[in-house]
């Protein structure tokens, strides 16, 4: 009796599906030394991992750090194929720009117009390959909260460009620079140049890592 | 009769006093290419001169431009003796700092701490010699009004230092940077990088020269 | 009679082969503004083209300029696929490095170690795809012949790296820097900083273009 | 009997003269961190002091170090009055220029033309005041011996200027750059970038301090 057999099979199939391992979304964090440290103990990637577990979403995400110290946007581009595309990620967060600005003070920063070209080359390729990009503005080089850090102007410019690029291209944005500046406005009454969100004006302390993790996780979990 | 004679002499003396040439106050403008241009046609020094005449104060002031293109604070220090002290001025306006910041982008700016040392060496010497100093904050390098000009952070820092130095040492201040930023906030709706107060992001156009002249003249005429 | 027929056909086939259009070798010149100008009138690529015609080799080569002003090695990498690989060249001459060094003076040069990475990425890919690379050392930034041009040290370093890379990887080398320095040693008795081989310390005058053309053509025509 | 008395006095006077304290020549070493370290144990000034004692000339010289880390030529100028002129020296050795070149890589070096102006201001003033100047060329930033240290070109330029200035103005010269380059040519077979004469590419090790001491002492003791 065919009908009966099918009737018996259906619940079984559903049961099997239910226990079938869910395909996790692979999330790659693509960046510089901040991201490299973010994959270590107390780092922002570890914190996002913990938050996903606390939210009972551990089975839905796999988090992979791909940060290398000193990287600028063109360094990301150089290792884009092996470190990102070949890894078959579902989501890629690009957190870059600090060294592009910072290293101008040592002679080897990135021209503003070139920054945009490489940035777009990365994001466009991700989109073409059906990978979800998420972009982040560069956080800070110095924590003075009255706009007097040497490279505040340039960081503002690069951050503004990323914001506009995200809006124009429909790419989710984690506006780290705005988040950091707002936080420092409220929480740096003595106007120190480090120690509130960073250990050395650039690299994140615990609070800095948590701030980044909160902002990124909010966007990651909202993605379909 | 002595009394009578005296009675006759008094009006004569008063008459003589009235026609006695007033000792003009010599005002030196000490600075870079902006000041060098300020002494030319349409320049801010020429405008101050016109304003003093319009206020019927032409006989009280002599205005002398001592600006040289490319000068940083230490260049002022190098030519301080011949160009300023030897000229026996009454008032000296020091308008410097733009090249100290700007030239960092070409490798030859001025360290922040050194800037302060040379600045103080100039102002302290003026005060010791009974010459009235007036200090000015550096105006702009780029007219974008959202804090994205490459060197906005550094200009803010040097301007802040000058403000605090002026307050601490009781030196009259012409806060050109604040005046320029406020003006651009109101009058640069398209957020252009030049053409509102400068011709090339740095050197002043007519409006820029007038703005500087207005602010300086207000302070100069108020000095006893 | 088969034999006779074949005997008749053979000379015909040879005749046809002789008139068959030769597959020209496509030679791409990949570089910066010097190469961009090299494709213009009097430029080194035009001169190589003339020399190939004078040598009755016009039918064997097609010369294509792919130079863009301001390009550093990573800019070449960014446009490598469309501008070089997609053009299916047989030979590619890479003439880059001047801006990588020069722009350090404006804050946006290329780190020495990164230079090597991008350089190798380009040359390795050419080799993998069966395209013949030819590398060139960067010529000059300033023509003083006593080692006092500001960036002589750095240019020497990058040139040395290219020489060693070429030797190690069996890549033909056009040692422009050595050729230029040797020429200036002999032909710059007044030790001028420009005007012997360049118009502005960097971009080539007629003699400079001819020197580059001679050196490149010698290598190009020697390639099998 | 007068004769007898005089006969008795003469040996006494001679005796007194012999024991009269010789007026020591005060030698100031005016410079940057290399000179600051030079005044410490094992430093070049200490070595010169030892050499003067070994030559039984200890009573003829007093050696005073006036070096401050990070100093460029304009820093020397700023502290010239209190640190040099007010000390009433007989001889002043000026050893400066490394930071003027080096700091270009961090944005705050010294323009070539300004270097000359400040240098001349110092040397001219010494001469006017009857103080004997001795000038030194800047030694090295990096010990590679094939002209590939990043700032070799610029150091060569500043050194060349000092050589020509010394010749033109009849100022004794200690050509440290030449001495160092010659030494490295002979004694750096592995072409290391540090460790032969410096500990860190700039600051002197024992051998470097001895080399400087030898060259300076030779000039100092030759001065009338």
C-alpha cells in the first residue's frame, strides 16, 4: 500500500532534517593588527563567538579571523584570493583603513583615491561572488576627544568615504569611528590620548574590543 | 607780571602740543607667505591700514609687514633680531603655524614640542623688551567644514596650544582658526575645499584677508 | 599520378607559408607616467617601434603602452588582469618603482617588503601563464652624479632588490638605473640635477627616452 | 747690591711661572643624542679626555658635552646662547645633521636651505666672538656599505654642504661621514646594517665612539 508507506516516511524525513547539521555561516574578519589581536584571547572575535553562544546561535556561525599586522587596503587585496575567496565565506567584515592613514606619518600610507579603488575592488568582488560584505569605518589613532589627534582629519575623510560607499552600494555598515568618538565624548573626561578604548592610541583594550564586538555582532545576527 | 605772561603762554603751549607730531605705534606683522601677501594690494595689512584711516586713527599707527613665504616658527626665530627687535616695534602680531603643520606632509614640519619652545622664545623676549605681543592661531589648510581636511587634527592641536599659551601668559589672542571654522560652517554649503576664504586651501582670497583684517584690527585698536 | 602531383604541391605550400601572416609578438610596456609618455610622440615605445622597423622586424612585434601616471607597483597589480593578462601579451616589460620611492616624500610611498610582494605576484603570474616577463630597475629621481639626490639610497635599494630577483628567477633584466648612472657619470660635468636625461629630475627627455629604448630593444629582440 | 738681588729673584719668578695654573682651553661638544651619549662612560668625549691625559695634555683642555637627544640644527640655535656662548668656550665642535635628515622620514626633518642658514648663524657667531669652531659631517643612518641606506643620498648632500662650507670659511673639518664610509667599506664584509660602528644604525658602539674620538682629537690638538 503505497499511500500508507509514504505517510509513514514523511515524519521520518522531517525528523532527519531536524537533526541534520545546520550549514553554519562562515564569517571572515578581514583586517590588520587589530583584527589579528581580535582573534586572540579577549579579542573582539572571541567576544562575538561568546555572544553567539550566549544567544544559542553557536550552531549558525563559524568565525574566522584573517588579520595581519600592518596591513593596508592593498595588502588585503593582495591576499584576498587565498585568505578570503578560497575560504568560501558567507559573510566578510572588512575593517581596514587605520594603517592607510597612520603610515602616511612614516612615508608609506595610501593615497585617498587609491584607497577607494582597492576597497571597491574587494567589496565588488565579494558581491559578485554572492558573499555578503560588511564594511567598518576605521576607529581611532589617538583618543583625545576634541579633534586634536594628528590624523583625525584624514581618518574622518576615509571614514566618510566608507559611509558614503556603503550607502551608495547597499552594504551594511559598522560605523566604528562614530561609535568610538561618541564613547570618548562621554567617557574620557580627562582627555587622555590612550587607555580608554586602546592601550597605545590604536590597538584595543578590553573595553575597545567589547565595543567593536557589540557593534559587529548586532549587524552579523541581523543578516539573513 | 608773571601771571599775565603765564596766562598768555598756556594757550600757546596747548596749541603746540596739539600740533606736536604724535608718536605713532609701530605694528609689525610677523609671519609666513600669508603675511607676505597681506602686505600687498588687497592684503590684510593694507586693509587694516585703510580701516585705521577710516577710523581717523591713521596718525596713531604704522603698519609693517614682515612675512616670508614658507616660514615656520623657527624661521621667525632665526630672523627675529634683525626683522623685529631691531625695528623697535610697539606691537608685534605673530601669525605662524600653518607651515609647521603643513610641511609635515613633505617631511619638514615642526615637532609639536619644539613649536612651543620657539614660540615661547619669541613671545617671552618681546615681553621682556616691553613690546606688546599679539598671537594668532593658524587659520586653515583646506576649507572642508566637516573636519575632514587631512591636517585638521594637527592644526587643532597647535591652535589649542596657542590659545592656552595666550591665556596662561596674558597675551592678546586673535583666534583665526575659530573665526575661519565658524565662517565656513555658515558660508560653505557645498563643502568646497577652497574658494570661500582661500584661493588654494591656504592663501587668503579677498574675503579671507578681510576676515583676518577685521579680527586683528579689533584687537590692535583696543590695545592701550 | 600521385607523386607528380605532390611534387607540384610542395612548392605551392611553401609559397603559401611564406605569405601567411606571421603571428606578431605582442609586447606590453607596463608602468607609470614615464611609460605613459613613452607611448607618445618621441617616447621610448615609439622609438622601439621605429627601431624594429629599421631592423625589418616590424612584422614580428606589436608594441602596446600600458602606463598610468602616479602608478606604484600595487597600482599595477590592481589593473594587472584587465590591462595585461586580458590582452594576451607574449612579452611584458615591467618598469616601476620610481613612485614607490618618490612618494615616500609625500607620505604615500610603498614599504620595501610590500614592494617585493606585489612585484613577485606580478612576475610569478606572468611566468605561470607562459608570458615572458622583462624587469627594469627604476631610473632616477634627480640627476646629480655624486650620490646626493635625496632618494638615491632608497632607489639603490629597490634597484638592487630587482637585480637580485631577476637573477634568482631567471628573468631578463634591463638595468636602467645602472645605465642612467653610468651615463650621468660621463655626461653631466656640471653636475646638474636635471636636463641631461630628464626634463624635471624624473620624466625623460629625448636622450633619456632613446637610452631606455636602446636598452629595452636590445633585450626584446634577443628573446626567442 | 742690586745685581745679586735680581740674580736671586729670577729663579723664583721662573719657579712661580712654572707652577702658575695654565689657562685650560674649554672645548664644547655641541650636538644631538650621539654627543649626549658621547659624554657618558665609553663615549667619544670620555675617550678624548683619556687621550689628552695619555698625551700629557690634561692640563691644557677641559672637555664639556652639550648634546641633547633629538636635536636638529635649529634646536642647537635655540639653546646656543645659554649652552655655548654663556659658557665662554675656546673651541666648539658642532656635530649635527643626522636628525635633520632622519626625521624627514617622520615628517619633521629640516629643509636643506634652512639647515644651511641655521648652521651658518651658529658658526658665524662663534667666529665673531673669537671662538674657534670645528665642524663635523653627519656620520651614518644605516651601515650598509653599497649606498642603499634609505637616506644615504640626503646625508651625502648635507655632508657635502658642510665640507664646502668649511673650505669656503676656513673652518677645521672632521669629516666623520667619509671616515665612517671608508671604515665600513673595509670592515663590513657581510654588509650588515648595524653593529659595526653603531648599535642601532645611528648611535655609536665602542668602535664608533673610538673612531670619532680619534678624528676629533687629531684636529683639537692641532689647533693653536
